């Protein structure tokens, strides 16, 4: 079982990755509710684990979206390049 310190370090690492890679999303992380139970240490660890899981899933989705957009942009760029070459080619007649 992970300690609270290990979980907190992981949260910091994922948060840092999101901040540096997807700054526009990072700004919205502050709006994400994190409900902590201060009654028992075990509940707090569970809450932090849930938040860490949330961060992991969000980062995974952000990477998928980034890759999809990158692919779409590559396709647009290829189409644009091909179209410009076709337009520049002199007629065969």
C-alpha cells in the first residue's frame, strides 16, 4: 500500500506534467473539487488515490485528444501540400 507521501508525490508529478504540457487544462484543475475526509487517515489516503486516478485518466484523455488533433493537422497539411503541387503543375496539353 502506498503511503500518503508517495501518493502526494505522484499527484505533484502528474500535475506538473499537465501544467507543462497542457497549460490551458491546468488552469481548470483548480476548479476540480477535491473532497477530503479529515476524520480518518485511511479515508484521506483513499480520497487522494481517487484524485490521483482522476489526474491519470485526464492526462490519458488529453494525450488522446492531442494525438487525434495532431493526426488531423498532419492530414490537412498533406492535403494542402498536394493541392498546391497540383495547382503549380503545368497542363499536359
